[in-house]
């Protein structure tokens, strides 16, 4: 989902938002798409707990600047009001990603 639609949907539904800042030329970003995001448990947890959003930093530089994203992949976790509560930088395998999601959710309650 694109950034604007995702944030609006998250706020409307009262659901946290997971924003993945990436670029097509980024090797670790492609690894996350091919490995981490293909993990069944990751898919289930993301779908259950977040509105997932992807932001291509090559196309949407203004959004990347807004969040001070200078390295990718960067995952920014937003609460249901669109406020940042947690972020990670760099490649995350499935177990790290699941831990990150739990950490972000724990900071929202």
C-alpha cells in the first residue's frame, strides 16, 4: 500500500502502521522481500497487527526526508495516530523482524 493511503487507513481503522523504506537497487531490501516477507509467520503477524506500507526512497524522497531515513532498509513503526514509536535499520531476518514487531507493539500499549 502506498504511504498516504496506508497512513489514512491506519488512522481510520485505529491500527498501527509499518512503513518499509526501500529501493529496488538495495540488495538487503531485496533480501527482505525474498526471504523475510515470504515467511508465513511474518505475513500472519504483519497482516494481523499492522497496515503495511512500502516507500521507495528513490521515488518518494520527501517522505524519506520527513522520517530522517538515510539508510535502507529502514522499518518505521507508527502507532494508530501516525506517531513513530520504533524503527530498525538494516536487513532483518524473520525471527528478528518478529521480535521488532513485538517490541514496537509493546511500546504502543
